[in-house]
């Protein structure tokens, strides 16, 4: 008597259901559902108590693979005399695939799918992590920075496969850590996993690789420019933001134009940008003792103080020009007296905070708050970690206000406000 | 003939469901407004089994650019810019009821799959589809036909234009729910196929929610004559089924003869076919097609097909068309073969030179193709492998039906590698109780419905039978509820409308028809006004509201009738009488009138 526990993924089986015998391929079995694939490709999820296993026709190899996975991965494509770009994979949708047993999308180490598309650049790849990007931590940024430095030391540019959810945070952290770099660092993700024929992963990676062959001496994020598989935008990491949950063109440059585009095989960079330097220099300390508070009407003093306590720095996302309720001002005053740095950004994302216009703002200044002009809240968060980690405490305010990597827009232009073009 | 005796026919019938799209809340109907366009390039990927589907690979190698026209009834879901929303409940219900009506076992867990389609007809590169029920049957006069499955899937984007390596699709149709019913290959012959399709169609239509437009019902015919299953997609009308099957039979008979004949010549495999670049031989050619290809930077390639002389196109032998179909899928139009040369501007002298260069004997054929260099390798590999496959009588493939009943090659038959799980849609659980409740909604058998219609609407049983078997029951019910003259409605939808649509070569959309009958009901139009209004809508391409205000539509009053008749009676040379008065009045006026009323007026006049 054969039992479902004896069957391995990929085995050809005969089973009976609803009075008829069928042949199919066994996929999965759990407490009450057996999943089988019919010869026409459909999976059926049948109640275990209604399906009978007649026999195993052909047993699949024990590793559970019916057919050996097609190995597209190539560690390296050699193109003599061509630019060399190193690819570091950290996980995310761009390097993920469907787990057919659980049905979930999970990270994959197979990043070779991209190699075939880029013939004019030599690409070498390395998987340095395998996570969904919501699980990123400052320690991982530090590790990532070291890996990127090593890659840049032996190639012309570096691209980083990363999940899109926190890609702006990671790219900003890397941006602050590199005070000089010999080649472009381009983060790239995708909004549609690469198992789908319509995936944006292929085009995004192709664009990122070409961006990484230029003299762009900063950290950028390369993603679809609009809904078409036609052009790729590169955004300055410290001005980028994921502004849509699902669209291919989810990433936007906030308050400034994109810094580069790729289409039909060629890259166009839009100055000003920092040119590549002569050495890779990183300050690889980050102090994670920073919190971020999104102010909202009814935010209680107690909750606010809970988020502030034991932090060295707190980024507030205030309303409008940078305001919070008057009820919080005593707590802010107390915290700054005790040495906690409290910094103000705006929920508006576009535009600068200005604490001189309304009385609340002036009271906040008196309470010791540091306004961060038009710096994006998430960028301010990782910048505070970077400044706390690498500079003396008395330099903190000055460094936070200084425009280190283009995170502050000095002259905001009128035409860059808005979403889709 | 031997082939015919081995006939096996199966059907896959698709019905659109009208209640909005399957995975978003966009409506089924839309205006013709274009919102914007975008472009995609599909990449074939490997399946859960780790291998690449040959149909998907084939489509990808064509590497077409797809351009999408966003219609008003489309949103981010159709653009593949947002994951699918919940399955539309009404569509699911319609599929469940149809399943029960077809005596199927409804599955307790509905599991959506992605069927990879990289020809661009789906923005995602796959079609979402789930089996709802399996293992049923439908009764026919020649016994039960087994139903293998009832599926619920999303319709594909509508092809607007195809050519130059680019396909343009409208998103108006993408995502409309389709109920697909697949039979086992147990259908006996062509007529039985038509009967089976009607029997299945009856139940689906009667289950409600079915869409009533031109392409709302589409058939795929699966047929085999012992040499592999051929799936013929897109058979638009039931009446085309016999033509499509007989076309396929004669095609397969011809291929069978070609296969035998070419093997007598020692065959196609005697030597590896060589491809030669012969562009230089045609620089001065009079052939417009070749010359324009050369000017566009394309090259002319030739290859000798051993043992294929006289089999490309002569008498019933048509290997040339098999290859032309294939290369056309790559956007290539310049294909010539030796059976049609000299011709098309290619002279005898050019042909002689070519034959001698290609060492062609009488047994051989030569193929001449103009195409871009980048495509030549993949194209010739496809040509040689298709020829080898056909000569071995492995005829399994997917074909497409043209309007005249002929068919052409579409792609290789997809394998199971083409499917993998749709992870964005959770498994839907259907409880036994839900199934039990739905049994109440299962439609009556056809005979009972016919007598019910006949009784409720006062129609003859013959008319009722036509209404039911041509899937117009729902339409009759809807329009009769708006305009309370069911006999006029029946005559209108069975006769008047089809005739007018044929006359003007265009169709009235369902929502406009609904509006027309709403107005007719409100204004209590007589039949003649209604018919005139439909005529005006079709002749002028007008909306019902615009037509309703037309002078031409206003019914003749009694005085006007009288005036016309007085004039007629006074002027006619031949006698005006009871039998010709109506026709004569019609000749005099373009406006509608009530014949009974006219007759009354005539009688009152002739009494005087
Ligand atoms: Zn939609």
C-alpha cells in the first residue's frame, strides 16, 4: 500500500478522484490537500480524503527535482577589452523565484538570467546575501559596503541586486559611507519577479549594468522610467523614494530630475554629478540608535517619549513646514537638554521644512530641534546613523546640515514636483 | 480514405461572462477612447519543472515588441502594474452553475495557474486560469459526450495590428472572464461537433451572465486523424466547425501523400540542408519584393530541399504554404519556392542561374527567403525542423482558423511546462454547501426551456426553439422587459436585426440595443418605427437617442396617411387596391406607419 508520504515532488503517479483515474505529477501534500499536476499543466488541489493514490508510475530523484534545473547561471561572461561590472546579489524580487511547493515567492541564488542579455560588458556576479529587503539591518549595510569596496577594487563599476522595499534606505546608507569611489554603484531591483515573462528584472539589470560603466561617482538606483520596457531611469540614491507599491516605475527622484537614463543600448547622464575618483574610501560605522516618528493628530506624549527614550537621535516627520502638536514641545525640550538630537523633516516629502514661519516652528527651534531643510526622512535616518557612527558628537548638527552627497537640494526647481510624467 | 476513419474530435468552448473583469473591477464594456499606450517585450522563462516550454520558446524567439492601447475599461491590473484583486464572484458563480449543469464534479479548492503566453496577448506574459470542475457529460442525440473540465480564465488582449516585428493590442478585452468547457475527444463527426457545441452553449447561456457580443463565444476544435492532435483556435462560428475539420482533413491527407512521395525520392534527410546567401544574384532583379528587401538591408537566402520537387505547390501538394505560414509568424513576407518560379518578377534567366548554383535536380525544390541577417539562423532552423516534423507525420501543433474555414500555423503545441501556479491569488475554497445551494440555479434542460419560453412569451415552439438554440433567451428576456411586445422582440432579434446588420456590414452594440428598446418602450413604438430606427442606426452609425429625434422616424398620422392615399388614388395609372395600397404608401414615404391603421384609412377613403 503506497502512501502520500512515500511520494516525492516530481514523481509521476496514477490517482483516482471522483470515480475516474488520472495520471499526473505529484507536487505537494499537506494535512488535508494533495496538489497534483495534470498532463495539461493544471495543478489540482484536491481534498486528501477524496483522492486515492493508485500507484507511483515513476519516482523522481530524492532531491525532489523531476528535471534538473536548467542552469543559466554563468559566473562570468568574458568579453575581452570590455568594461567589467561586478554584480552583488542581496535578494529581493529581482533575484527571487516562485517556490512551487509552498507557492510563495522566495529569494533565489540564481542570478545568471541576466548574463545573456548584456554582450558588450563583462559581468561577474557574487551572491552576498539572500533576504527580502524588509529584513535589512545596519549591520548588513556595513557588510555590503565592504563587499562593494572589494568589488570596485577589481572592476569598473558595481551593481547591487536589492529588494525594492528598502532599496532607498540601503542605497543612501552606502552613499554616505563612500566618501570617494572609483566606479559607479548602482542599486537595482524589480517589481515583477523574473519567473514572469513580463518581468522588469531583465531590462532594469541591463540598464543598471550600463549605468555602471560610466563615470558616475555616486550611488544610484536604476528602475523602469515608465510603464514601457523602453527606458530606465537612474535616481540619485539620497533623493530617491519608492512612491508606488506595485508599478514598475515606482521609484522617483524627489524634488530633482533623474540623474541618468538608459534606452536602446546607451546611457545619458544629466550633470551635475560627482565624477568617479581614484580610490575607494569608506567610513564603515553606523550607529543604529536612531528612531523615526511620524507625527499624527492625537500622538500621545507617552508614546512620543517612548520612541525618544534611549535614542541618540530622533527623526520627526512633521506636518507641513515641520510641525508637531504643542503638547509635545515640553518632551522635546527635555530630550534635547539630555543630549538627544531631535531633527525635523516633513511628511510632505516635497519642499523644505521652515520653522520660522509659524509660532509652533519658532517654539520648536527654542526646544532645540534641528531642521533638515528638504532632506528626505528616510535619508535623514540613515545619515544620522552614519554621522553618529563616524563623527564626534559636537560635529553632529553641522554634519547633518551639510550637504554631503546631494541629499539636500540647494535650489529647488518648479518643474520637478509631481508623479507620473 | 484511411485518415477519415480515425477521426477524433474534441471541443474547447469559451464563453465571455459579462459582469466585469475577472481580477479587477473594470467593466466589460467600454468606449473606443484610447487613454495612452505602452510597450513590452516578453521573455520566456523556465517553469516549475525547470524546463522551458517549446511554445513559449518559439514565441520568444520571434522576439516581438508588443504595444498596448489602454482602454477606458482598464486599470493597473491590466497593465500588469498591480497584482490581481479578488476573483469576481459572479463570474465564479456562473462557472459553478455551468459546471453543475454539465454534470461535473466541482473542485473544493480552486487553484489558479499561470499559462505562459509570450506572444504579447497578455501583458503579464501569462493567462490566469483555473479548473473549476472536472469529469462531467452533456447529452446529445448520439449519446453522452464527456466533459473533461470547466475552467475559469481571463480573456486575452485584442489584437489590433500585427506586422514589422510589432503587435498592437487593445486592453479592452483583457481580463474579461471566460468560462472554458473542454470535452473529451469523443465527438463522432463534424455535425456531432456542432450539436455538442450547441448543447453545451445552451447550458452556459442559460446559466446567466453570458456576454452577447460578436466574439463572446469562441470555439477551439481539437482534431486528430491518427497523426497527432491539432488544436485549431479561434473558430468564430459554429457553422465553421465542419469547414475547419474538412480543411484539416484534406491538409493532412495531402501531407501524408507528400511524406510518402518525398521518401520515395530518398527523402529530405539525404544531406544536411545548406543555406546560401544569394543576395548578389538579385541586385538587378525585377522582383519588387526582393528588391525592396535588399534596399531595406535584408539579405536573400536560398536552400535546396532534396526530394521536395513538385511538392511545394502543385495539385494538392502545399508544403510551400506550411513554410509560408511559419515565416509569416516572424513578420517575413518574402518567401518563394521553385514550384512557383519563374514568377513574381523573377525571370527564367534568374531561375536558371539560381538552380545551377543550388544544384537543383527535378526531384528537388529550392526555397528563396528575404529576411534580416539577424533572423536568418533561427528562421532556417525553424523551417528545417518544421519540415522534418511534418514529413514524419508528427502533425501536433496549434493552428488558427481564418474566417473562410481555412487554418494556418500558429505555434507548436504547448506542453505542461507552460503552466505554473499563480501565487498572487490564494486558493479559493468552495464548500459542499455552496455547491448544494447553487444546484437551485442550474438551468432546465433545453426542451423544458423551449416550452417555457413559448408559453411565457406567446411564441410558436419553433420560434422559441430558435431563440433558445441560438443563445438569445437572455436577450429576449431583457428586451421584452423593456418593450412589452415579446413577439416583435423575437422577430426583431431573429430576423430583422441580422438582416439589417448584414445589409450594412456593421453591428449594433448590446448597450445601444438595450437603449433602443428602452426608448421604444417609453414611446410605445409600433414595430415599423422600431425597425426603421434600427435601420437608421445602422445606416448612419447613430446612437439610439440621436435616431429617436429624427424626422424620418416619426410615425405617419392618420391625416398624413389620408393625404398620401388621396394623392395616390388620384394619380395612379394602374389601379390602387387593397392588395397594393400598403406597398404604394411605402414607396411614397420614408417614414414608418401602422399598416393596420393605413388599411383602415384606405377603407374609409374607398367607401366615399
Ligand atoms: Zn482593471
